[in-house]
C-alpha cells in the first residue's frame, strides 16, 4: 500500500470506496512475488543471477588474478 500513497486515509478511501465503485482491482505484486519465494531485489555482494534461471542466485566464485 505504501506505493499507492503515504496518506493512510486517502489510501483507505481509494482501496475501500473509489476502486470498488469503479470495479478496479488493486493487486500488490511485490507481496505476491515474495510469498511465491521469488527474489524482490538485485543479488547482494558475492552472488549473481544464474544465467540459466533468472529467478535464482548463485555464488559469484572468486576469480584468480
């Protein structure tokens, strides 16, 4: 809900009244991805995205100099 707005009363108005009257569905995608076990950010230091599966992270091995 924070992406919709920071004013609690206005967010409540839109989600409970405005959207309902206009038959609009509001879906929180970030929460759905998190509940599905998908990563929501870029990989942290020491990891990289698996080239074979973009939803997985793999350890970024040290490279010899």
